[in-house]
């Protein structure tokens, strides 16, 4: 029988080992990663114990929208579409305090949760939250940023807090990036990467993959340039057609298979880079990992949602805690009807079944 927790734990261990090897030239980073490997082993045992004694599984990671504001207005932004950030970049949706976020992640660490992706909005606009979150040393926090606010001050912050990993968003080359994110963004991002390379900061890149840029962003030349800039982690995120009329940009079945083959080849060509694909890698884990099966999303106001692309909630982590949120009736219904953990061929399962998720919320 397939064991999702064991599978994910093994993948996390492999990723940590790859990161450790990448950091061997930097003794301080290597010591940090070795310590985190030991912490993650303890966390895995803690999650297994919870499953055995309390009858529910704790996911190894979270996605947390810590900011409801952004300094850019990118086309196809899911956060703005889902009400996390609104034009002109500031949402009316409330956000938790820095102390509340720290408390949430302290609870997460005590439950054996190893990672939380920090997203927004633009998380770099909430330096107060980042500084508090950095104090939770038993977790690693990839900070998904548009990269335009990276400065010597923020680089010093990342140098001092190795559990905070900047991950810069790109759409490909200058034309693709600037057409979606705004004129001049690509050049500013390249400058940010160069600053981090000079200071030997461990950083990654998040790339939205579409039917139009697949071959460019997965090419040897493009990845090679990122490698030269010091990038050591690449997230390939499949485009989800939030805006009507952009459905043609989503990868079709043939392109999803092609991306798999390309990623395997890139791993051989660039052993110094960790490659991850979302949600594409989910098909190897017997379906969507949302709604607590592998992760869930915490909105800026603490709402527990199945996924950033499925912003429905019947619980809040501030009032119920993480354990209470994991027992959400909505999450349970999504698992029971196999919208998560069911047959999966790629793409975003919950986004494709938007109406059904909304119906289940009303019934929860």
C-alpha cells in the first residue's frame, strides 16, 4: 500500500541531502543543513506518532500568505484574483500580526511540520513578520518574492538566518518576465541575483511554466545562466488559468509528460541545482496533496484553505490551532470524495473542480 507520508519524507530527505552537498563549500551552511537533517528525522517520527495515537496525519509542509500587499501588479496573479491582494496592491482582507504568525509556526514545528512556503502578496513587504518567523529555527521558510525589494539589508538578514531561503519569481527571459510583471522587473531581478551570488546566499527561483515558455525556461542555456548566477533551487510551477481567455497557456498532457522528461535530464546536467515541479510532482504521490494530505494554505487572516488556488475555508488557525484546522469538515470531505488523493494526471485538481469544492463548503 502506498504511504504518502513515507514517500514525502523520503523526498524531503533526498532534497536535504542534495542541499547539504551543495553547501559543503560553505562550512556554516553545511553545519546548518546537517542540523536540520537531524531535526527532520525527529519531526518524521513525531508525525508518525500523531498518526498512530491521534488518528490523523500531519502534513510535512504549509503554504502561508503572510502579506496582503504587493509593489507589483502582475498579470494572472492568483493572490489578487482570490482577494489576498487587490488593486492598487493593498487588500482589505486583514492580516495576522507578526507574533500570531510566529505562534502558528511554533505550533507547526512542535507537530513535526518542517517547511512553510511564505507567499503573499509580496512577503518582503512584511519585514516585521519575516524577522519574527526567522526565530522558529526548527523550520525552513522559502520566501517567494518578486525579487525587486532585495537589498544589502535584506541580504544581511538572509545571511544571518539560514532557515529563510529567498526564492525569486521569473517568467523566463526579459520579454516574458517584463510582459507579465512590468517593464524593468527582469533587470532588477538579475541585479538582485547578482548581489546574492556575490554574498554566497543560498537562493532559488520560481518559474511559472506555460505552453509558450516551456522550452525556454527548461533549456540548457536558461538554466545554465541561473546556475552561473548562483541559483541552487528551481521550482517549476505549472500555470493555472486564473484569468478567462488564458486557458491555452496551461500545459496539455503531452507537454506535462515532456516537462517530466526535461526535468529528469536537467537533474543530470545540473547536479548542483535542486529541481521541483508543482503540482506536477503530485502525480507520483497518488494525487493532489492539498487539504492537509501533504499541505494546506493559510490565508493572511489565518483562514485554513485547501490550496492557494482553492481559497475556500470553514476554519481559522488562530481560533482552532493547526490541529483543529486539519480536522476541518471541508478538508475531510475533499479527501472523502477523492478530489485530493484521487486520480491525477497533472494540473491543479481543485481549481479544475472549483464548483464542486464550493458546493462541499456549503455542505460542510
